[in-house]
């Protein structure tokens, strides 16, 4: 229930409905890479599996605090050497 992940997922569904399968796979690969770089993923793992306190400390804590710029960052093109190649 990370506010950032919720907004990113909503955007992913919006965009994915207009993309080809190949474009969706590239987008989802970018999202996976970005979530491992900088997201609440690690905090969710900590709260659920490591400390098992069930109290993740999301950053930001509210949907209203997740900026459009932050959401767009997840969808940006990766460096050419890191992009998914479907050839």
C-alpha cells in the first residue's frame, strides 16, 4: 500500500492499455529496475519479511505527497546499455 507504488501502478495501467506487448514489456522492465533503485520496495520487504512488524514507513506517507515528477521518473528511459532489448 505504498502511496508511490499505488500511483506508479495506476499510471502503468493507464499507459499499458495503449501500448503493444513489446512496449509494455519494456515499460515493465524499466519499472522493475527503478523500483529496485529507489522505491518503497525495500521498506515493504523489511516490514513484512525481515522485522515482521507490519509497519512500513512509506516515503512519502500520503498519496497527495507523491509528486508527478517522482511518478514520471519510474517511466523514464534507462541508459541505452541498460534498456531491455527484444530483438
